[in-house]
C-alpha cells in the first residue's frame, strides 16, 4: 500500500483530489506563467491537503479548501523568490487547420500577455472567478481578502484587460474579428 492510500483512506477524498489537480494547475499556471512552478505549487498543495485531510470538516467545501491551500503555497513561493514573468507556449491539438491553430495561438498569447501585465491581486481574482467560476465569497475566502475587495479587483482587472485588448485591436495587432465578452 502506498503512502497516498494510507493517508487518503476514503476513496471519495482521493478521487476528488485527483480530479482537482488539473484545475489547480490551471489556476497556478495563470498566477505564475511557468509550467515548472505551477507543477511545484500543485504538488505542494496536494501534499499539504493530504497531511491536513483531517482538518477538512465539510467535504462540500473541498474545492475552496484546496484553492485556499494553493493560494497559501503561492504566497509562500512569492516570499522565497521573485516570480517569473515567462509565458510558456500553449499547444492546441485538434483537427483545425494550421492557420486557424496559429491564429488562436496568437490570440491566446496576446491575452496571456495582457493578463500578465495586471497586478498580482487582480490576476488571482480574475483567474479564480472567470476561469474557475468561484463566487466572490469563495474567492474572498481563498485569497483571504474582503468580498468588496474581490469585486473591486475583478472590476479593475476586467476594465484594464478590455482596454488593453481594444487598444491592440485598434493598432491592428489583434487582427481577427473577435469580440470581448465578460465571463461571469
């Protein structure tokens, strides 16, 4: 029996933890923009979750509990090192034409670069609300800030992102006929 099974005696906890890894990675990557750092953050999160599994009283709140641990791991990382601003190349695998894939990649790169220019607090809130679909109250609990601050940061992040993308479109850097929509 491996140590993971010893600690995670309940199959539902183990299953939930395994299912959450991709989501945790996606958010960690959106915060740090480096695959290796995101992997380390998720690994630290999982280890801490396993060690502290007994502290989770309500299994319904496991998602926000895990993201709270991830946010704490991110804070610990920031205290130890300066974050990297590198954005790794995204690779799409599908049946679309190479031109369409390249066009999408260009748009993705532009949006990632625009998001990377946002202050850390705005990036965190934007990724948790718009990418992961957490409520304002859940984000406030995860990042340990008041709900009003979550709303304020999200509003500023969305406005700044929209302004940057519209400016790029006006400069013909963003050449495709796209529209900016608010994800809620």
